[in-house]
């Protein structure tokens, strides 16, 4: 398998080079040269595998330059940190299925990819005798998951930007209480979109990127997306068998389009057995407006009780455009250059019809989110975090004909204020969160300026 840029300006890459590159040097995102379609016999063979073995089989479609036993060992190490034997259990609650993605060390779905990626980085750097400085932006959960995946790893330092005061207190504590010397938390006086723009600008500065050996853990890194494909297949097999059906839907709360893009690839690999993906947004609804009206235009970021989705510029959207436009890198490059200037993209009615073959979409207000947490608990006794509640609320609009699997992207204890507003009490606190407030913290406050971040990295990089 070789890898290409969505903008067509780099030579094909091997998997290892793809992981270490993060963002392509032409500013595009890296995609596989083909998306494998699983043959019927293979689909049958995958149904009853353990999560780790399923991950190994899926990864082998995309990874051909790491020895099989080394790859299997990396996978087993990554998922040894999870507290549930199924890694991502699927439970039926009321009219929907809940895919629990919060049994990793930071209680969020990002652990599924970033525990693996941390071990993968360490493996590749040891093999090459090199060092790396990881640079990423987070709207909440990516930061802590990346930090926990990289802390203490050899030859790695990590610089994580988060919007100051715009992540939940628990998310902020999970990041800033990790005081390992290779971890740097940067609180940026701005929005997540500001953080993300700074990261992209620094990766686009090729001289700076090479000098300080920058690597990516955001979902711009292909390995993140690849790892997330696995739980779509895992959940599909279990729900399809339990319901006695061949086709299901998934409801995905998303702001950055990374998680749902993994679902889009899973849909292609399963030849449409995922009937459609329900794209659920909060008031920051640029993706819903795209699906429902063809309107992909940037507005002001609205702070909400589901802060990980408070995003207007979805960084993974470019990967979907590449496939929507027939894998035409020239068109993607031109469109993204225009978007950088005009902050909007336009689509023909025919293109939007094709989009609706892949996605349904709904935007959910904060009041609707709280109402969903409250009513779902009343009806099922199950506590939803506010992001998962956005996905459940959207799912309830599209229940006809197919079972719906809702991605539970975080443990509710990560958002006690929102849960308390809905239910009148805070959710039980699991052990990983119980002592955060008593731990020492380390964080640096910086303005939302590229040069300020550039200067800090140059002073602290390995």
C-alpha cells in the first residue's frame, strides 16, 4: 500500500513515512492509494475475532512495511491499557445501541488510536535512531489521549495546544497534571480553530518542520484514522448478528470530521453494509449545513456544553472531498486554496445528492442536549456525556428501517457540569479522575500567534 496527498504534490509514500510525516509537504492530507473492499469470505472470517486480532487484520490491509509480529505486538501493548475485555463494548439501551469508546486511560475515544500511535512512534524512532517533537491542537480529548500515549516514551517530546478556558475543567486537568519532562501543555488565548491554524502553519513551514522533526498526532495523521476504522467493523458485526440484519447505521457526534471519516472508510470496506452515517453536530453546524444544504461556510465558533465539537473548520473534511471529487487532487488543491481566502465552498446539487448517499445529518442545540441526557437517563438509567447525547439525539431522528449504533465518545464523568445541569447530580467518578485536583500542574499560557508558539518550540524541542 502506498499513500498519496489529497493535493497531489508529493511522491507516493510508504506507511512508515506516512506516519512520521503527519501532514503532507504540499499542505494536503495523506490518504491510501486505494480503499480495500473486503470480500465476502473475509467479512465472515472477521466476525468472531477479538478486538486486537480484528485490529491486526484491518491494519494489514494498510501496513506492509512492518513485520507481522512487530505489528501484532504494538497492537497488544496499545490495548493492554483498556479496562474492558471487549475494548469497545456495544450495549443496547432503549431504541439504540451504544458503542462505548471510553474504556481507555483518558476515558475518551481518542485513546483507541493514540495508545497505538504512541507505541508506533517509539518503535519507528528506535528503528531509525531518530527523535521527534510531536505538535498537535486539541478541542478537549485529543490532547490528553495524545499525552497519555506519549508520556515517558523514548526520543519523543509533545507540544499540545488547547484553547484556554474553552475545554472542560476535567479535560484541562487531564492534560496539565501530566508533568513528565517530555510533555508541554500550551494554553492558547483563542479558539480551537486558532490552535489548529497555528499547527497547520508550522507544519507548512517545511524548514521549521524538518529542523525540529515535527510529527503529528491530530487526526491529520493517517494512523489515527486507520485505527478508528476497527471499532466500526467490530460494532457492525455484533449488532448485525444480534439484530439479525445485514445493514445498520452509525450516529457520530463530530466537529473535526476525523471520527466519521473513519466510518466512511469502514462503509466502503463493508460494501455499504453501513447503510449511512448520521453526522451529528452541536450549534457549530458547518458539517450539518454542508450535508443538508450544501453550505460549507465558516461562522463564529459558539462555546457549548459539548466543547470537543466547538469547531468551524473541520480538518479532515479535505479527505472526504478528495473522494467526493473522484480522487482529483488538482480540484482539491484549488478548492482548499480558495477556501483559505473566502472561508466557504460551494457544491452542485448533484454533488450534494452524492453526499446524502453517505450521510444523514442533524444539528442539536444545548437545550436539546440536556433534554436528551435527562430523558435517556429516565428511560434507560444510562448516563450520556454531552457529546454522546448529541449523537443519540440525532439518531432518534433517523431510526426508521435500520438499527442505529451511537458512538459514546467520552465517559460522562469528564463533563460533570453538563450532566449535573441535566440530572441534578454529577456522574460517579471513575478511578482515573478521582485525584486530578490534588496533582501538581504544568501549563504555559501563550497568545494565539504563530510566532509565539514557534519560539516556544524552538526553545524546548528535543
